C-alpha cells in the first residue's frame, strides 16, 4: 500500500522506517546554470505507534467557560483508553485537577456556558443596552432585560424598574 489508509486493518509496524528521498528532475537548474555538487540524499526517519488502532486522545474539560481546566489523556488504543477511564485513580486525578484550577481562579468554580460570550441570553457579559428598535427608558434606574419566555415561545424584551420601586416591568414586542 503506497498511501496511508486510516481504515487499513493490517497491524502497524513498530520498527522505525528509513525513507530515502532523492532530488526530483524538476529541481534541476537550467542547462546554462552553474554546475552544482552531486545531489544529496535526505534520510527521513519515522516511527509508528504500536497496535492496530493508532493513537487515541481524550480531552476532559471541567466546565464550559474559557477559565475551565482541561485534562488530556493519550492512549495507544481503545483498550488502553478504557482501562484509564475505569481506573479509580483517574477519577481522583480529575477531582484534584478541578481543585487546582479552582485555586488558581481564587477558589471559584468554573463558569457555566451561557451562549454568546458569558452574559446569558445570547449577549456578551455586561451587555445591558437595548436593541436599536427598543423604546427609550421610562426613567432613571430602569434596566433593559431580555430572556426566554416562560412558555418557551420566544424571547421577551422589557424595561425592569429600579429595585425597591412599585413600578411594573414594561414588556415590548419586537417589530415584525
């Protein structure tokens, strides 16, 4: 077989292989160019991982946020990967990794995913400005709020009154 076939079931050769690469006729200079020394031969060494399944990489991320820690496991085959996953010491390693990551975050847990960059409701963190079609604020201290409707039929948009106020939320439907 001259090309790599990822579905080839023949056992991989675990010995290092030498490949001799000679210069191509297309690398030759024009006839009027100065003569150069005899072509050099390059030796390329390659080694393959033993087993017939290739390398398995498992990545475990503690949470969905950018500050979540990762644990990456390399195994030579599926059997070895399954052994690692069923080892109680591996669970302990993941737990310790999570504790170390929390230490570096100042004791805080990993942030959950919130879609759109961390602020929830598909908005980046700190995005409190209403869309351009939204009416102006009813007064000082009112905040733009958006989220999923309770019945799951879409998204709500509203002005929320200042804390401690007796005023009611003012919901606004988007233009059609």
